[in-house]
């Protein structure tokens, strides 16, 4: 009995509800009840923990706090937690490895940054990352270039080699919001019109329509740059940032 009480006290402190042990369930907040549920799982010392969207019913602030606490608990226990979530921020911030499922089929398994940098297909590219990767229909031009509308776009790095074998093919090209750079007006850069600005304090997300190809993209930019809806801007895409997908949506390696 003493051992049980000691273990309960230990876990209650870990999930920060030790001051609530005498309270009835009706006196607990939603967040506290969630901590009780997590504590009940922890107290049994299982080999593996299965958590199915344990934070989904909580408000954003509490969800963020418990994300940190669960990660801290997992590190302290050294236990394996299989954590199911539809929230890709939870997956990215909490997971050591992420398995992305679509209709019961495994799409990709890897570290958060592997999935972010090298998604295995368009589904993963769109699911991982906020805002999502922009996707553009392109044709492969000569010398490993991409043709979008009337513009020829340079590609550098790992994607050059596979492109050299695919001249004339129609592909989907993806670029993350941070790989679009605001730039001066030159013939090389892409013209766009800003349709919407989201200022998030430390950054702003610009939703823009490219004049070449008439496609909507999202651009991550500094809040020090004063831009409003309707402004015309020029963009210089990072030549090493392009990710390419074939007609079936599978990544070109």
C-alpha cells in the first residue's frame, strides 16, 4: 500500500496534479482530467505507451504546455510512446520518428526533418509543414531547368542529376515558403501579386499569385518589410530548394 501511494505521488508530481489528489473528478478542469488520464497510464510502468490524440480536446495554450510536458516525461522514463495525431505540429515537435499514414497505407517513415526536407510524395509534402509546400506544374527544360509559364527556372544541388534524364517531362515542382525570397525586379525573377498577408509577430506569410503560371503560393517573409494586399512583388526561388514529383505524385529522388 505504501509503495502504491508513493508511486501515485511520484507520477502526480510528474504530471503536476499532486495538489489535486483529494479533489473529485467534477472539480477538475479539462486539462487536469487529461493529466489524470496520462498519469493513470504512467503509473503502471508499461513497456510501451499508446496515446491516441490525447491533447485533441484541449485549448491551444494547454495543448502547447502538455506537448512539452509529455516530451519531458518520455525522456525521463526512457519509454517508447506510440502517439497518434492529426496535428502535424504535434508530430513534428514531439516525434523522434514519424510514420505518415494515408487511408491505412504507410507513406513515409523518418525523422521530422527527413520528412520535411525530403517528402516521399505529394501527400507527405502537403501534410508536413505549416504553411504547406507550394506545388507548381512545370515542364523540364534543357540543362536541368524548370519551365513555368514563360520563365525558365534554375535548379541546383541534388535534383540536377535526375532532371538531366527527364527533359520534356511534365512534373510537379514543390518549394517551401522559406525558399521564396523577395528580390529586385529582374528578367530572371518571378513576378507575383500579393493577395493576402498574415502577420504573425516574428514573421509574415504572404499568399501570392504568380503571373507566370497563375498559381497561388505562400511566402515566408520578415515583418520588417511593409507589404499589403494588391502589391506587386518579385520572387527569387532558392535553386537548391526544389522538390520534384512525377505524374503519380511520387518524389523523384
